[in-house]
C-alpha cells in the first residue's frame, strides 16, 4: 500500500499532466527539513512554473494536523540559490525531481545543482558570499540598536545568528540541515560561536541580546577578515595602471584634505578624510597593499599629524605605482599637457 506522501505526490503529478501539462517545468521533492516522524507524509515540495497559469497549482492545506505547502519557485530564484546569493541551499542541493516536463528542464535543474556544488568547493567565491552575509547582518544589527521591544530585538538576534551561521557554513564549504549538529561537525568556526548562539537563545533581555549579538558579529568578522587576509598573491589586481588611474582621480581628495588642514577646518577635513580612508581601504584590498591608517591620527584640535599622515600615504601610493614601472599621467603645466596631447 502506498504511503500518504506517495498518494499525494501521485495526485500532484496527475493534476500537472491533466491541467498544467505545458505550464510546469518541474515538480521537486524535498524532505530534509521535515521532522523525522513526518518525512513519509509528503514527498513533494515545490514546482518550477513555465507560465503564470502554473501559479494556479499552488496550494496550502492540512491533513490530520499536518500542513502541506505546494509552492512555486522560479528559475531566477533557483539560480540565486545556486550562486549562494540566497539561502535555502538545501532546497536545491537536496531536492529530487519527481516530475519533469522535458529532458531540457531536467538538465537545467541538475546543472544548477552542479553549479551550487562547484561554488561550495571554491574557497574564494565562498568567502565573497560569506562577506555579503556579514554585510546583511551589520545592517540588521544597526537597526536593532534603536529597538527596545524585547520580541523585536529577539527576532533580530535570531536572524543575526542565522545569517552568521550561514556565513560560517559557507567558509566550510557546506550548509545547514540541522543547525547545532552541523555547526559542531565543522572544522573551522569562530571562537565561542556555539556558546554565543546558545546564549542568545537563553537571553532574557534586550540589553543582553544586543551585547551577545555584538560579540558574535565581532568574532565572525575577525574570523572572515583573517581568511580574507590569507588569500594568495595571484588573487590581487596586478595591473598597477588601474591603481595609477585611481590615484589620478583621488589626488584632488588629497588636495581637499590638505586645504582644510591648512585652514584649520576640522569638520570638512574630517569629512573628506573619511572618504579618502574608504578609498584607501578599497585599493589596499584590491592590490594587496600594506594597511593605510589615515583617520587614526585625526585630532580636531591639532591637524598637523593628520596632514603629515596624508602626505606619507600619498607618497606610499606613488611609490607602489612606480615600483611596478607604471608612469603616472601628470604634467607641470597646461602647455606641457597640450604639447604632449595635441
């Protein structure tokens, strides 16, 4: 005798064949996130529509207290999962095809599963996507600081912990089906990550949750930064003509910083310095340069050291460009420029 899940799957497939033959690309089965006791109760999960008409197949219902959700998932969304841009990795990688409109649809889906597997095996790509997760977390955390209602702070902390766990999983080339079991099995995770996750679950106040989330974000950020810092030289941009172009564009920002230092205008000097610091951080990462700390020496009451540091960093950039035999496109006068660019 067929199980309830098998009977319901037969019902869906029959409905597709009789009412949506040309409108549904695939029907997928996914039971990884089902409770162990419920896994035989349903095999189908989602379908991939080929037209808007297919959306009529979507259905939610309850049988004997168990909820069922037959929902559409577009090719575009599946592609985002394959690219590690969207979560729910298991929904693609652990899915099995229950019905395919054509062999072409079947091959397209299995190709995306293979692409996901390949991306999970690429350390550089995984780290990039993990850092994107971290950026999302930083935004959630920023909003969380202005919230006092406990249930809202607790909800935000749950998302923070989840996204950070996904980022950690990515760096390990894997994904979650059972959070704590999977975390414990990973060889490389931030210090105290599991302890902090458990502490967030047990926390009883907004203040405690905010403190724990900050610590978890800080540790994970250090963890990811260390991995970013160990990438091979071949991963950096070795075309120092690009750095020269950047310098030629940014040299006017240095001029602004010098001007406001000389005018003893700390507000404007600070503002333009922050922009320059941001740009320096970007090229440092892109070209594998040494750390360039401009804003660490800023003092509103005495901008002498700040100006001197800006000068030192400018010289360092010029030196890095010239060491790689790149000529900066600079002229002594308009006449000189016109003579050489006539």
